[in-house]
């Protein structure tokens, strides 16, 4: 084919497995590598539903609260170098207990923050988790995914001479900036 788009998630099968493109960690800037995530039922939807995401900085990370129609999406992002797994679970449990809620374990996610050294190479464009991961708040990942597609389409429409190299440069700069 003329073009392959790698949307294989963290596996990044086309670029990392086929072309051996290395993953560049940004742990130096983003030390967090774990997250607890759950859904919290509303105690009183009339007073609890707000139209914004709330992020609370705490000693070893941060907790997000995303209001949706049926519940609050919440999680705790932290660094395993600064807090143990069980202590992190206790931290988010206590956070919600202080607000009158019970934290019920949904899932724990381990991750590496960073991006591929080349997000586009030869005739392959990586996107989504196959390209980069900055932090678990989904809005960032959605933004990077949308910008990847838009940047590629814009360069394609301009009939860019070195489309893949140009796209790689644009996306590397964008993700670095993000």
C-alpha cells in the first residue's frame, strides 16, 4: 500500500516492530507512571454535576474528576518511585472518603510517558497510543490524535515533497511542546 496508519496502541507494531523505531521516555519531565481509575456515583447529581474537569494536585501526583451524565470518572496519577502501589490506592480511597464517597477499584494502569523517536517513517504514520503517551487524562491523547490526522491531511493537500519527514517533524515538535 502507499500508506499505513499504525493504530495498534502501545504495541506500535508497525514502527517499533517493523522499523525498530525507539520509544523516547519523558520520565525526566513527567515522572508519573501509574494511575488508579474508577467511576464514582453521584450522591446528589443536582449539586455535583459541573461542566469542567477538576484536577487536584496532591503530594505524590494528582487526582482527576470528570463529570459525566451517569457518574464521575476519577483517577489518581502518581509515580511509583515516590509512592507504593498500596499507598496510592489508600490515597485515592481516602480522597473520595473525605467527600462522602466510597472508592471502588476499577483498574490500575502502568504506563511509560513519551513518544516514538519518529512518529512517521517510510510510508507509515503512527497515531494515538502507537505514537505517544503523555498522561492518562484522555483529553490530551484525543488532542494529539486529532492533530496527527489534521497535520497529515494539511501536508498531503499541500502536496508536500517529503510528506512523511515533514509530518514527523511537525508531530515531534507538537508532542514535545505538549
